[in-house]
C-alpha cells in the first residue's frame, strides 16, 4: 500500500472510531451539540413545510437504493467500455460500504431522535447514517471514475467535484434537517464512506501493481 493511501485511511478511520467511542460512551458535550442542532432544525422544519418537502424529495432521490441502482448502471457502462478494474472497484466499494453500515448500526445500537410532532419517520437504528455513508460512497465513485476523464482546470472537472460534494453534503444534511438522524450520525457516515473509498482504492492500486508486475 502506498504511504499516502495509508495515511489518508488512518486520518479518516481514526476520527470515525473516536466518534463511535464518544457515542457509545454518551459523551455529554456531543449529546448536547446533537440535541441543539436537531432542536433548531426541527423548529425550522415545523415552520417551513416547503423546506420539508424539498428535503424529503432530496433524501428519497439520493437514498441508498437509488444510488446503488445508479452504481449498477455505471458498472454495466464501464464493463462495456472495457474498464474491468474500475468495474471491480465500484462494485467492491458499494458492497463493502453497504455491508458495513448496517453492521455498525447493530454494534452501536443508537436510537434515532424522538421528536414531538416529527416531520419525517425512518426505521432502524441511527449510527452511522446510511444515507450519508452511501452518498459519500457515490461521491467517491463519481470522482474516481470521471475525474481522470476530464482536463485540468476545465468546466467538466469542476462539475465532477461540485456534483460529488453536493450529493454527499446535501444528502447528509437532509437527514438532520428532517429530524431522523443526529448530526454525529451523519458525520460518522461521511467519515466511514470516505474511509471505504480510500481503502478500496488503495487495495485495488496494490492489486493492479502486482498483476502488472
């Protein structure tokens, strides 16, 4: 594994592990911060039904299952284009992230916010946010697959970065805005998703180097 990949993976995995430990330990400052953010956004949502509809539309459009369906279409397109290594990487990244999310939810066992007059409902446990995790996976796939196909300082390259950031950030934010996740759930989903992308990219880089060598 290249040193840069190793450092990047540790930098992403360590904050996730720390955040999980704080959640498991019910650290008071984190609990208070989560509560303040959720309470503020819930109050705004109650007063702005159009905002709730917009957030609900976004969170449904970029939910894990639609993102996986798009990833499947991308895999088929890459296979027809002859990019077999990218096919394997995209599939591995989406599957690994999709398995880690539910497993960690069970291990941490954190409950979702229980708000008066909720504007949205979601089943299951909270930590990490599956929407945030899968949105970050999709953003990573978008960057890895399409960024090399653009020229430096081009509009297309800027569009790839903007699209990736928008998908990850707005999808995660929508879960807190709708009151179905704590902010730390979403942060954990982003960190875990980024760590999975880096880890699988590093693994495939090493594997490709050994095959070519």
